[in-house]
C-alpha cells in the first residue's frame, strides 16, 4: 500500500513537470512523427492499461519471488516525441516489481 501511494505522488509530480515542459516546448508538427503527438502530450504518464492477456495466461502462476534475477531494461528511441519516452519509462517503473528491476537505460538518438 505504501508503495502505491509513493507511486501516485511520484506520478503527480512527474505529470506536473511534464505539463510545464510541454507548455514551453517548441516542437515539430505532428506529421514529423507520424503519430498524434498533441494527443500523446495530453495523455497522462500514469494511466491504467487493461490486461490483454488471453484467459489461459491469466490462470498461469507466475514467479515473483526473491529467487528470480534482477533485470535491466533498455528503451531505444530515435526521433520520438518526449512524452512517448516519459510514458515508456513510467510504465516500466510502475509495472515492474521493485525487487526485480535493476536499471532502466534510455538510448536516445535525435536528428
């Protein structure tokens, strides 16, 4: 429960910072990215994503104990909108068990 509250507070702080960043950002039009960046900018970084696994996968037991090794996540980005990167990193932090996540790397190359 305490971790959920900490994540909510962290998400609120990041959301406020994201809105300030977007307000002062001068970026290319949506056609540069081939996605609706304006819509992406307005989508909160903390959002509920429905579980789309098939029913058979929902019934399987998954190991989340301390005996599993930690993992590092690499997120490659090339010429993407900043909000896409923020949402990806935030999803990894929110959806991964804390004891299993070791590092998050972002590999960014801008034009």
